[in-house]
């Protein structure tokens, strides 16, 4: 359902002085994904963590936040739109042995 995404995820916030703090629980109030700067990554290993995704996608451009659901999906929000192009080029790359799918995030999953 529409709530499945927000119920179980970790919030990986890189916007506060670049600290890689990973924490569970709801995002801060008013937090919203910028549609044109976010990709959704699917078909991931269910045990994937934000650190692994950060290391894989950091070369695309500056990352603001990474969220993983526990269903093999992740949302990666970038600082700029050009980073999206780089991220989309990583479609079908292997991450932890799983060939992932990278798509623009346009609406709720």
C-alpha cells in the first residue's frame, strides 16, 4: 500500500556537515523528496545498507539522503539534476551481487 515505503526504512542523512549518520525512525518534519533530483533503485539485496549504496552512487554527484525500504528498494536524493543522469547510467549494475534497476522517482511507489 501507499504506507509501505515510510513504515520501515533507515534515513541516511548527508546534508548536515557531511556526517554519515544512519538512523531509523521517521524523517524530520517537513522532509520531502525532490522529485527531479531523486532516483529509485529496485531489485536490491534485502539486507542492503545505506553505506553500501552511498559508496556505489557517490561518484554520480553529491548525495543529500538515502532511504532504504526493507523490500529491496532505495531512494537516493541528489543535490543536482545532472547527478540523476549519472545515476540512471548505473541501471543494471551489480550491487552486492544483485543486478539493480535505477529509475527516475516521479511518484509514490
